[in-house]
C-alpha cells in the first residue's frame, strides 16, 4: 500500500532536493576567485580564478578609490574593513558582512594592505537563487508542518497532552609571597588598562591573568588584584614560586601560561598610558614600550615616573602615598584620554561588580541540586514533591537561575558591545539560560522540569570549566552580524532540546513503567529540535555566503552539524523504520545520538582545526 505524504512533509523533502540542486549548479557553474586592487591604480579586468568556467576576466573594469580600517572607539582594534571601489563607472563600497553586487558579480572584503585591498569575487546567480529558494521553502514547510493534520507528531502530541491533563503535578593566608595589602590592590584595580582589545579596569586584567595561570579566581587567599600586583612589582619572587609548582613546561596550555608570564615580565602587557597622536587617534602605550618623540615633557615624565614611584612607596610601607599616586594616575589617564577614550563611570562600576559576582559555577550547583531533587521526586512511586509550596520553591529557583544567567549575558553584551554568543563559554551560558528558562514554564511536569535543570547544570558546568569568568573582548569584524547571532541561538536551543531528550531517554531506559511515556515525550520534542537545528544550519549558510562568498565549505563543524542533522532525521521516518516505533529502541537511539551533538560542539570547536575552532 502506497503512503501519501502530507503536503508540508512533502514540501520539506522537495526543499531539501532544491537545496542539493542549487549546490550542484554552484559547483559546476559558479565562478570564484580573488582580485588585488592597488590604491590609485588603473582599473583591472582580470582576476585570479580559483574555480568555475571562463578565463578569469571581468566584462568591465574594477578600480580601488580608497581603503580604510574602522576602529572601535578609543581602541586600536579593527571594527571593520572597507574598500571603496569603482565598477564600470559605478561607485560601490565593500565591507565585512556587506557584499557589493554589480550585474551578478559579488565582491567580498578578504584582506587589506597598506596601499591595496584584496577582494573575493564570485558569480553564481543561478546557484544562489536556487539554493535560497530551497532555504525559503524549507523554512515555510517546517512552520506549516506543525499545522497539518494526520501526522505522527500531532498524534503523539495529543497523547502527551491527554496524559498531562490526567496526571497533574505529582507532586586562608598569603604565605611568604610579597604583594600589596588588599585595600591598596583594590585601588590599583581601578586603574585603566588596554586589555583584550578594549579599555577596562585593571581588575578585569587581574581576573583573567589569575584564572589563566592558576585556574581559579584567587591564589593562596589573595585577590586577583593582589596576584597581579605581585607579578607587576615582585616578578622574580612570583616567577620562582610558579616554576617550583609547575616544573613541567610541556603541553600547549602550559606553554601559553609561560608566554603570558613572559609578557607580564617585560611590562608590555600593562598598556596603561593613553597618548593622542597628532591626527587625534588614541593609542595605549605599555610600561616599557615606545615613547613618541612628539610627546610633551609632562606626559613623558608621567609615563616614566609613575610606576617606579608606586613600587618605591609600597616597598617602604607608605601605602597612603602609593594610593595617592594611583589616584593621580587615574586622573592623568582621564585627562590624556579625554574626551571619549575611557568608559563611563557607570560602565566601570558595572564591570567591577561583574568581575566579583558573575560566576557560572554556583549557578551550576544550584541547577544540579534543583534538577536532581525534581528528577528524583518525579521518579519516586510515592513522589517527594507533594506540597504545592515545595514545587513553587523549586520553580522559583528555576526562575532565579534563568534570571541570573540572563543578567550575566546582558552585562557581557553591554560591556562588549555585541550579542554574547561569540565563543564557547558564551554559547554554554546561553544554553544554560535557555534550559533554565524552559524549566520555569514546566512547573506541572516535574520530570521534564528536572531534566531541563540538569541540562542547564551541564551547560553551566562546561562554561565554568572553560573560564571562571569568560573574558570580554572586542568582537572580530567578521563576527559582527545579526545572522550569526540568530544562527548560534537556533543551534544552541536545539542542542538544549537534544540534551533534554537524552536525559528523558535515560530515565525511560532505567524505569520500564516510564519507557512509553518518555518515548512519547521525546517523539514530540524531536520535531521542533530537528527543525531548529536545520534552520540554524541554513541561516549559518546564508551568513557564510555574506561573509566569505560561499554558503558551504565542508568545514569540520559544518560537516559534523550536517551529520547530526541526518542522525536526528532518522527517527522522523519511524513509519518506514518499524523498529524505531518501539519505545525502548527509540529511547536507546536518542541516548546514543547525543554523542554526535557532544562531538559536534566539543570535537569541532576544540579539537579539529577550522573556521569554528574556539581553541
């Protein structure tokens, strides 16, 4: 007997076929290459072709009018690269994530030299049109899928809702290492420093250095500011202590720590002196770096005398005098960096509070405790959670966890000036927020609520292991894209759902009386999770096409994500694969499938080299 696919399901398969067809057209008909344009040179008509038909010739001339680097305010970190070109008499601008198009030819910013600019060139009107048509049809069909009748997913959803209506809410000392006294070190933490490509209080640098060298937020009972002061003023003593406790110099991580120590020892890490060039550009000079000849005598003396004066006063025990010199240093920084070279007092105060309070580990412990309590209570044949007050408290803790993680993400986004999903710890924080926020709305389903909080705990523990307080740094120009933000959020939300399904599958396999119920719940969760992952992958493809001129490059992360998408597509075809109709087989499959998610995130991000590597 022939099976007739519902309209939306059929459209999904048609859309995937169209996407594959577009990729084939791009492979055989698309033209790609690069062209290097010199500033002020005559128009060129040839480019270095890397793939596609033709001889690498433009049907028009291309010339570079000018090229510029746009910097973050009060920073030497590039925010954008822009090339102003003339194509066949038309003036166009090419920038990161901003493509210039003319008669089907697309120009992407690739590299920039002192007097030239390198652009990627692509011409693929048919391949892009076909592929994007497939993307649009896929997105539409995935939305329509949830509204079509007579699907297995709707049948599972009805059973789950019916079951939910019947079963309602079951219920130390610093040793002999020399350093500053804590109040004076705290004042030093207020000094501004150019760190991680932005201006920040020295407390931020101290937290990063302490976490990097010692894997914790303190050392022998000393605050991060005291640790940094020790390395700054008593380098030999602190270096001797470090080498005694870390004799083995092998390994990539240890070599990175040794490089940081060398950087601290030379003084180049401490860029605390703002200097305005003749053009008005603000630079931050280090303790031992260059001193421009155009600098005034007053500023020169300020740079060469301040730190030796502080060190001399601290060594003599005059902490009051040293504290006053630090205040004078901060005042001089404000004067030389004026009018817009320093963050506002409010921003500095928020960042200092963030450095003290933003800890993923305590939140992970709360999520683990709440999740374990809820899960054990739900699995008891005589539930632990009988009183509404107990359940209300558990739900409130879910909400407070979500609120705390959201606050961390919001502050990071405000301080860094970007949506905080650009690195490994940030994506884990977002994953923890998504899981704990979802748990807040599952108060009547204690089992799912507990599984979600355990998922949040795993994500927050991972964020805590990656960094006690993830560093805030200026965003690379290529990552400054709304499409990238949507791409990461869609993919990470799907990962939360896949982890939840794995926890529920494990519960179903451990309790025979819950096996059918967990399989039913997972069948309902599988479709939106799979659709979110699919949408995230193809939104990422659109972003890649805007940034690099290709929507697929077989990068390790792309390939792993595609494999994961295919693995989770298999249970959606249970009508053809009869074994997957059995609850126990489905639960076992989904428990094993989570390995692909873990490898996609950790393996591709940290082990395999590629564009998505966070290592």
